[in-house]
C-alpha cells in the first residue's frame, strides 16, 4: 500500500513539474470552485440553476439598437460560461481577471453556455 501512495505522489509531482502554466491555473481554478461548493462549468446543463465560480477572461460591451448588453466570459478551469447583463453598458468591478461567483439558470446560445442577468458576488482582488 505504501508504495502505491508513494508512486502516485511521485507521478503527481512530475505531472505538476511538466505542466504548462495554463494547465496549473486551470487546475487551481477547478480546486477553488470545488472548495466553494460551486458547480463546475463543464458540468452545467441547459435549464439547470447553478452557482459557478471562476475568473473573468473577457468583458465586452455590445451596443445594439434595441438592447445594449454587457457580456463576460467566466472561466473556472473546466469550461466557460458567458454572463450576459441585458441593458447594461458597464458594471463596476466587472473587468477581466476579476474572480467572482455567479448564480442563475443556464441557457445555450450559439452552442455556448450563457447565464442572463446573473446574481453575482465579486471576490476581493488579489
């Protein structure tokens, strides 16, 4: 038994040693998401009421004639969920690199997971 544990520890050490920075970041985000009790974005399904936790990758204001939107891609290490605020041009604190937890019902638009007008909690900047 002890050799199995030692072997897996050594294997895990070398995997972390050879992993890219992006892989390590994704692993850390998934761990933080699991610790917070959130659903991993990769596990979210259409119609499901979820709480997802991660880091904003992009934030884009889309001016439209009928309804402007603010869209942000939330990445938790497993997948991306697009957060869409209808009728908003800017929200203080919603910026790339910011950590947050969002809650809402998952929809699918253009084969992407989307949460419209999510409830959200910003985490303190690091």
